[in-house]
C-alpha cells in the first residue's frame, strides 16, 4: 500500500462515537508522551513496535503517523518502505 493511500484512510473515530460505543481510548497527549519517552521520535524507519493492546488503536495511529513523517523526511520511496 502506498503512503498516499495510507494517509487517506479514515483512522479517527469521533469522540462522541467512541463514547456511544463504549470505546476506551488513550488521550493523544499520553500516547505522544509514551512514544517520546521510549525514543520513538526520529530515525524510526528501522525500529520495530509491538502494540499488544485492545483499545481503539491510538498508539498504532500515532506510530503510523510518525513513521510516515520520518519516511517523507528521509525521502524514502514506496519500494524502499515495503
């Protein structure tokens, strides 16, 4: 899947939808704090992540956003990313 296709995926659910469906979520500021503390800030292209959770996917969403940002910053092609 190309970066363009990933960027256009509907990744976010409205908070009202989450609450209505009983979804428990980790606030963005906590996700970013944890990712910063574990060193997932820069040069992340070669790093691996395990997310053994059953929440709404906030960690995976923010990880994907950081990964895509790092790929763009380093001008990596779709072929290189695969």
